[in-house]
């Protein structure tokens, strides 16, 4: 006989499913905490500088999951790039606009974005890995569709297939990853050449970083 779940258990399961699918809702709750606690010492600088060296002057850059814009968005603006920030969290977009009132920000889900515009680079730093594993493969086609020929992609991931939850600002944040071989395959299939792949970089908060470039045919 099938066991029926109690209403509170059903509610909890539905809540977890929603949190997995729409992490932006957590960022709406913890936005102020995140703004205060997100490191601003630009430990990502060596990867951003690698990106900068690959880009033309006045390059157009899309920061996916831009958050408050600090520090990555601001650093790229300082390089005189034309930077667009995209985030699905209303709270994070509001904070970003406070920090950079003259910059362009878009509230949208990266999974379904269709901006009718191409960029010289896309950065998905600590944002792409909030998507469920099942949603991640199609993102590489989205990346490709929004990049100019020879465009550069930077994203962070895990190292093994799986899901994890981490406590931030008193709320559980969902993370997911494919395995390294699968990311490499997806990049290959979508016409990217991997320039840099560093797993658990101790100088960058143990981030696993990918820098890849569209192959120009």
C-alpha cells in the first residue's frame, strides 16, 4: 500500500523543489546580508585579467548572475568595457543599480534569456552553479548564441556530479554540478576551446574556474 505523506512533509518537499529551481528567491531574502559579506578583495582578478587581455577595446561583456555588481562588474567597468548585468533577483538588481546607477541591468532568468544581442565575453561567476544539473547542459547553447565569434566564456562549477546546500545569511542556498568530463564535452560540442581550467583554486576561494573561447571557423 502506498504511504501517504503528511501535509507538512509535502509542503517541505515542494518548498525544497522550488528552492532548487529558483535560487533567486533566496537571494531576494538575503540580499542585504550578501552585499555586506560578499568578499570585495577581487580574488578573481587573475582570471578577469586573463579575460581582459583577450578582449578588444570597449568590449561588450555580459555578467550573468551579476548580484550587487561588486566586485566583478565594477572592475570590468573600470576597464572601460561596456558591461551589462543580468540577474533574476529583484533585490540584487536593485542593489546593483544603487552601486552603479548609470549601468545597464536586466532582470531575467539566464536559462530562458534571449537578448537579441551578442557579447565579446560572458561571465557566470558563482551563478551558473546555482542551476539544477538538468538545466546546465542547455546553457552552453545559450552562451554560444550570445557570444560574438571568438568570444570568451568564464564560469565556475563543481568538480563532480552532484548537488549541495550551503548556509548563507541564515538561508539554504542550492548548488549543483556536472562532472569535469561532461563540462569539457559540452564545451567541445558547442565550439569552445578551453584556455584555462583550475580545480579548487586555493588563491580564489577554492573556486573551480573555466575560461573558454569560441573557436572561429
